[in-house]
C-alpha cells in the first residue's frame, strides 16, 4: 500500500506539470489560428479531456499512442537536423561552465535518475498485458532507453538556440517556433502530453485502487482528475520548482525500489509466488499481521536520509546512489537482525506444491 500511495502522489504531481504544458501547446495552436489566448481555460479543458478519456476511453489512447510516438519521433529528427545544420556543435562542446553553476553534475545525475525511477512503477500497469516476459522486458527496456535518450538529447541540443540569445523558456513550442515548427510542434506536443497524462491518471487510479480495491474506477479517477486540474493552474510556480519536484520524487521513490530489489533478489532469490500473493493464504508474505514493519522502518529512514542529503546538507556526490545503497543495505541488515532472511523462500517447486496441498 505504501508504494501505491507514493506512486499516486508522484503521478498527480506529474499530471500538474503535463496538464500545464499541454495547455500551453493548445493555447499556442489556437492563438496562432484565431488570435484568442487563454492558458487557464485551455489547461482546464485539457485536463477535463484527460479525465473523460481515462474513465471512458483509455484503451483508445493505447491504440493511437503508436502514431503519436511516430509523430514525436519525426518531429525530433527534424529539430535535430535544423539545429545541427544551423549551429556548430563545437560551440556547445567547448562551452565553459560558470564559476558557480546552479546545476552541478551530481545534481543533474540525481535529476535524470529520479525521473527514470518516477515512471518505472507505471510501466507495470501496461506491460503486464504483454504476451510474454521476454518480449515485455525487451520492449520496455529498449522503448524506455530510446525515448529517454532522444528526449533528453533533444533538450540538451536546444541549448544551441539559447546560446544565440533566443528567448529562454521551458515551453518547447515557443523554442521550436523559431525554426518554423511552431504550429506543428504545438499539435504534436499537445497530443503527446494528452495521451501521456491519460496514462499517468490511469496508473495513479490503479495504484489508489490497490489501497481501496472496492471503489469503482471512475470515482478515484474523477477525484484525482479534479486535483490535477486545480494543481495545473499553479503554472509558473510548478515550473519554477520543477527541479525540486524531481528531487522529491527521488527522495520518495528510490528507497522503495531499493527495498523491492533487495527483497526479490537477495531475500527471495529471484523467486515469487503470484498465487500466494493474491490469495495470502500460506503466509510467506504476511510477516506481522500483514505488515512488514522492517520494510516500513527501512523506507522511512531511507527517505529521511535522501531528504537530508538532498535539501539540507547536499552532497558533492549527489544523494541518489547513496540513498539506494543505504536503503537496500538497511533493509537487508534489519531483516537479518530480526531473523527474516529466509522468509518466502521455497527450495523447490515440489516443496511449494506440497505447501499448497497442505
């Protein structure tokens, strides 16, 4: 339940930012065609569409997602071509850092890793429908790596334009308008962000229903959709605190993944039993009255460790990797201390069948 709650909170935060970005793109497109501009209205309309699609038609979004992705890929190639043909890459490579950069390499590393971790749990809501484990793994891994490299590489490449005095903005539509892609970019980015936000709200709703399984799907979807709409209207506040939000994700999420990985690979030796997890009848995963207190303690201390060394006493090495090691090591140590290292381990399939029979 704890990871489910954390996931819902993080995805609501992402939805705030994405709804605002989609509202900016839609506002640009409408303003370009009609002259009418109202960012607040288009942000609200965007998130209203997200809620309706999530409740009634998220399967349709899954079907068109491939076409939106292809359009984004084509747009990315065009932008890369335009930027590299306009600017000399050596200018960027030889660019000297300021004496006191606000974003150091460790901070940048933490931001990239935290961004990746924030979406990992959402993947499970979709690749659970894959036909096989191997295909699901390969598709997820390659899709995530390729998309991340292209998107982050494109963001870095846009630095070319910023070096020449182009308006410094986080709105990609405005930046791309300088190269003749404004309207096209606005439409493609709007559709892309819309579909992504539907997936985010869907995943947040599914996580919430892990906590309250008897509630009808549309109720938490509508409730969180309203929260996302209100939050998106924070606009500039969201973007001015974007880095802090990403680092907060790392604080909340990285201890979760550290504990899960240690539990699965070190304590359970890479094995799990879906039937037992669902039925909860045999008892390997019950621990103490249904709660693994050791995991809670390790998570809270890991999150406190990440928060302290991210916000209060930042480390020159960054906090992400150390938080992962600290949380995972603490969980393993506490499980050893309380004699639970072999909890849930079944020596053979026959032994497992025997327990089921019993």
